[in-house]
C-alpha cells in the first residue's frame, strides 16, 4: 500500500482527518510552495485550480541536456508567493488525498495566471480555460516549458503514463 494512502486510511480510522473545505471557504496568509502546483496557506494545502505543472519525477530536456523542470516550476511559484500574503478561495473540490483546490490571489494578482504566465505551468483545461491566454502569451514569448529546444510532456499525459497517485 502506498505510504500516503496508508497514512490517509490510518487518519480516517483514528478520526483525525480535518473537515473537508467547502466551496467558497477562504484561507489567507503567507503561501509556501509544497509541490510545483500545490501551496500551503494557513495550514491548508491548496492545489491551484486550473493549473498543472511538471511532476517531481518528470524528466524534461532542453536540446540534448536534462532539465530539472519541476525544480524550475517550484522556483517560479516560490517567486510569485514571495510577493505577499495569499488569499485562496477554495472550490470545494478535493482530490483523493483530501487536498482542496482553490484560486489564489496576492494583492489582486491571480497566482495561477501569473504562474502560467511564467511558462512553468500549463493551463489545465479539464478544470477551466481561465489561464489559456496566459499560456498563449508564455508560449509566444518562449518562456519556461515553451523555450526553444524544450521537450516537456504535458503533465497530465506524463501522469497517465506514470500512474502513482498524482493529482
């Protein structure tokens, strides 16, 4: 049994699982990057709604060189979160691990849009097309995963080929 699933089942058995976030619940505070598209705000893990970034084990290349695209995505999100406190409005949708999705802002700036605009995350159209314009702008500018010579699988396609409890 996978360690995360085992921990979740143990928490359920002990009654220690926090209440699921409801649609419209809001959390505010300093944001900390947990994964390339997951942040922690006020002790709440928030998967950025409409955003998908390279996975930790995903191998990317630029030309013939390996590129740590997950690290680059995490650093880009760290830079955005460093701008101030995040306010996240939760969607009420949780993944199988109980993590909530949400849309976050910092001083009126949409974190997901800014992140996709760096070229280090993709617009996740299975959830929303709100960040498609930001993705097109990053692509036109050759930023991040769109840089010349980059070979980066779509994160959703990579997860499908490499199942393991992602997203």
